[in-house]
C-alpha cells in the first residue's frame, strides 16, 4: 500500500496544517450548526478529501470526543474501511458523474441507513457537466435535514455561481514546509526509512505544499533505495533540479551583473516550456522568502539548502525590494505590452545596471538612464548606419541644446522616446534615419515593428515626441523599407538576443 493511503489522516489532529478549516468544522459540530453544503477549495494534496471523510466520521460517530471522531466505533471503522453506506463519494471527473448525480437526486430523500447524516463527497466538482450541476442545484435548493454535501475542487472559479452561493466555502492552502516536514518525519520513524534532513527538505520543497506528492516521492525513492540509507545524490538523480534551484541560479546570474546570461537564461527557461508569467510570479514569491529570511522571519518556510541563504547576502534589502517591485510592475503591465518577454528583459537590464552603480548614485535617474541606453545598445548591436547617423546627429545636437539643457535632434528624440515609451524606442533600433531637409525618413526593415509603429496610438506618440525634438518644420515619414540581407542579419542578431522573430 502506498504511504499516502497508509498514512491518510483518520482524525482531525492527524492532518498536516489546515488548522483554520478544521477549527471551522469542529466549531460547527460543537455548536450543532452543521451546514448542508461546503466547498473545499485548494490545490491537490492539501487534504480536502481526507478532511471531508473525517468530517463524515465526526458527524456520525457514536462516541465523539472533543469534536474528534473516536476511531473505534462501528461507524468510524466502516468509514475508515470505505464501506459505510451513508458516505457516498462521487468522482465528477469520471464518466459516471452525471448518472451518479441523477441517482443522488432520487435517493437523497430516503433517510440514512445507519448514521445520522448522509454525506456526499463530490471530488473534482468543477468537472461536473452543466446538466449535472443543474441536477445538483435542485437538490441544494431544498436539502433534506439529513444531507451534507462536500464539493472538493482544485478550480473554484469553474463552479457556477448558483451552486457557489448555496455553499459555505473553505479554502485549503498549500501545506507549509515546516508542518509537512514534521508530519513526514513521524511517518519515516514508523516506517524505519533511513533518510537525512537535507534529503527530506528537498522532497518537501519539490512537492510545493502537496502532501500526496511528497509521500509519493518518498515512496518511489525508498523503493529504489531498497532498505539502504537514502543518500542526497540519489534524491538529486531521481527528482532532478527543483524550481528553487533554478531561481537560485537565476538570482546568482543577476548578482553577477551578467546581462547576456540574464537574457539567455530567460530564453532557455521559456524555451523549456516555462510560462513567463509563472516564472515572474515564482521569482516574486522566492524573493519574498529571501526578504523574510533577511529580517529573520522564516519560521514558516525554509530553504532547500544553505546556499540560498548565502545568496540573500549578495543583495541588499533595498535591492531585493526594488527587484520585487520591478517584477510586480512587469506582471501588471504585461497584458498591455506587445512583447511581454521584452518588458521583463528591459526591466532586468535596468536592475543589473543599477547594481553596477556606485551607492550614492543608485536610483538616480540621470546617471542611471545613460547607462541603460548604452547597455541596451550593446545588447541590441545597433547597425552601423544608425551609429553613423547618431554621430552626425550628435555633432549637430551640441549646438541645438535648448536653454533648459534638454537635447533635441535625433539623439534627443531617441532619449525622450526611451524615457516615455521604451518599447517604441526599442522598435526603432536597427532602423535607418535619413534627414532630407523638410522630411526625416525612418526606414523600418522589420515588418513587425513597422506594423506596430503604424498603429495610430503608437504613430501619434512617436510623431509627438518627434515634434518636440525637431520642431514643427520637419515632417516624419515612417517607411516600410525593403529588406537588405546584411541588415536583416544584424536585426536577426539583435532579435535573437531577445528571443524575438522577424515577421515576414
Ligand atoms: Zn466513532
């Protein structure tokens, strides 16, 4: 028998974590105000079905003690053995879901066979069909006094509001690492499994709050070790690299101020099938964990490895806060960006640049932005033509500085664009700039960027900034230019750094 089944909690006190849920349920039993319908919501392996069964025992137990089922009476035993007639478990994910709900509708009127309550546990409730939900709804509208429904789901948002509004919702959170570690240590002692703390922590960490996953890993690994002591190397071989290790690796690259590596790491990560948004979210959570450790408040979570704590000393508290805030902003603005990955990359380049600055200059925009511009240019490898034009423009520009010291001309134009809308600034990288007197031609070779720049809001914006820099006399002409092979290679180079693609 698997460890997960063997050590399935039989009493509320055996459940790892979820104290808030248990308190609510025991409170209901104590005050004799048991609800007729509950929704247990939370990720897999957090104890939803286990607690539902314990609750079914508690409401039917013949000698309840301190709101805890006795575990000894005939009903407790029958439930533990899965043969209690008044506990009906329905797997909504199976094809029989709809039939079972129909069946339920007919039989629910009958009084319980033995117990006080008939308890229906509907697992994966979000998988019910519309028909099944409708049938269920009828029952929930007028539930008989002897019925209790427990809808367990990992996807609460898929439960129709009509059902939702008739249930009491209880949220299961991921099991905290420390609690899981304590719980698993008890199991290991009983089983006589020989495993060290470091290995155990790795198993807990990789399970991400799911007891089921942790015990299933432990099962596989102990079967593999076949009675021998489980070595950390074996864990590493079987479980591979954890997410935390990946995040540590990434933060180390940032700490090393290596822009190229930073960008290529993100590319590799995404190419490996990792979702950008999840990556950012995980990174934010992980930074929070490091921040907590830094202020000495890490009682609930722990790191897989002491190396992570060393990592924390690579960044100042302010730097970590800054990084978390920056990532949060990328997350917020992501849906408005036409290249979300680029947004992340730009922000991280800024961050790395900021790390490079001497302390007194940190976060000061003036010196800061200058560095960003040159760094972005290096990464993007702008074409020679743009460089030349920029040099020309530079020379002219020296005489064109306004009294406020703001630069005008091509450089001023780019500078303003970069400060106001960096994505548009990036889109102009690799383009040709030709001053024809009355008009300035912008030859865009990249079809994707050209289309973006042709959209009215973007175009208006660029023209507005252009006017500020060149005055009313000159007209901006954005041209979709013919592709030149050499130029395309340059753009391709630039894009490959950012993982972009040329649009034909
Ligand atoms: Zn009992």
